């Protein structure tokens, strides 16, 4: 086999050399841009893992144990007991952006008017001063034209729908707390909270459980909200920051003030208790959440009832019992210790929870 001879390099002109250099620079730049784009994509899409370890956790099926609490974000709630083994009951991977979206802020007010509605809900067909206030607010920000008619008509319904779409709220044409807050016409919620006198020492509810500083027995409880279900259930009224425990015969056993979410992550409607942890830890590891009872699943976490959180760092409580009745939580519903102890026994897995 004859040896191969190397072909001599052809001489290249100066122009050809310049073209080759330019192409090499362009190719290197394209590779660099691709690397940067890939790195940004990986960074943005990298999920934060949240795993709930729960040695004292009861769960219905394979459910997430994450919880929304403390500083207004959501993440894992980790149950713990000294010296015991741990069991993982679920994990909730979530993008950082999703965590911020879940909690959100109170709707920013778009109307500087001074009127406030005196009803918790306004819908098509309603009439009166509250509707006038709503229409004036809508006119003031350009969602409704003409003078207020004091009747919730089709034009008002359409204006409310458009506002809800623009504000990324639930769109139903009904003016409730979130929509009214965005219009700055929701009343001062302190006026909606009913404070009952502290019970006498040793007082108990209809099931014999001791009453907390902010609890009353069934016969002395404020009336249940309208359309709050039937049968055995827990009712939580967001506007009044109050809970009720009702037995299967629709008898109110007990009612107490709570401290709910400062944000728009509580979901009204019917829910069911699906998971419980005797002791949990908030998503950031800074708070202990006693007697967690979860009833709402979200895309990245859960919301439920628990006792007043305790600082991990120094063992102090996050709030006083006297502050119950005020929205101070980042997602869950806080309760006095005696009320949390009652709820732990009353609200087993499968118990209905109505949020109004």
C-alpha cells in the first residue's frame, strides 16, 4: 500500500483570513450566549424542596404536609417529637415565584373615597346604600360610567367582573372581602369582631372542655354565619375572626376568637380535615406549630388550625391571647392553647370545615 502524501496547504488571502476570524468570533459568542441562557433557565426553574417529617402525623392518603405560616410565605411544616423516629408523609416542590404568589398581599386599594359598605357580600339584584358606595368607587376609577343608581344591575356586574380579572382575583361578579378591599370600601374589620366576656374560672363547653380566655360555650356563642353548612363541622368566619364547633345535631358546642391570615390565601367554601400533626415546624424552621390540623391543600402547601406559634430561638410565643380576633398569621389559623387542645380532639380526619 503506497504511503499517503500530505497535500500542501493552499495559500489564503488576507480577506479570507479576516472572514475566518470573524466566523470564529461569532461562533464563540453564540456558544457563550447559549451557556448563559441555559444557566438562567436552570436557576429559574430549580424547585425548592419542602418535605414534612411527621412522627405524630395522621394523614388521609398520600398528602402534602406543607403549611403556610409566620412571615407570609409558605413551605414545609415539619412535625417533631423528642427521641422518636420520623416518617415522611409528603413533599411539595415549588418554585420560589409560586411561593410568593400563593401568599400575596392584601389587594391594593384603587379608590380613595371615604364610604364603606355595611354588608359582607354584594351581588346582582342587591339595592341600597352599600351598592351606591360600590358604584361610586367603580365610577371613580373608570370601571363604571354614569351616576350611581343604588341597584346592582348588569352594568355593575360587568364592571365588577372586569375589576376582578384585572386584579387577578376570583372572577364571579360578587363583591366580597377581597374585591371590596381592592376598592377601599371594606369596613374596618375590628367592627365585625364580636368580643365576648372572659368565662369564669373553671368554665367548660358543652363537651366538658375548659374554655379559653376568648371562648364561650355553645348557648352563649354569637350566631353562626349564614350558609355555613350542616352536620358535624368547624366553621371559620374570616371577617369576624371567629370559629365554631358544631355537632352532628347542629348544636354549637363552643365558639372562640382566632387569628387568621393577613393575606388572600384562605379559601372560602367547604373543606375536609385531611392531615394532623401533634407538633409541626414552620417552613422557615423558626416557629413551632402545636396541634396542626390541615384542611386546605394548595399547589405548594397547606393551611390549617394550630395553637399559637412558639419561637424556636427562645421559646416565647408569637402573640398574646388578647390579640386573638386580629389577623396576624401568614396563612394558618392560630388559636389559644385551650382551644387548640379542644380542636385536636374534635376535628379528626374527615371533619368538615366551612370557611366564610
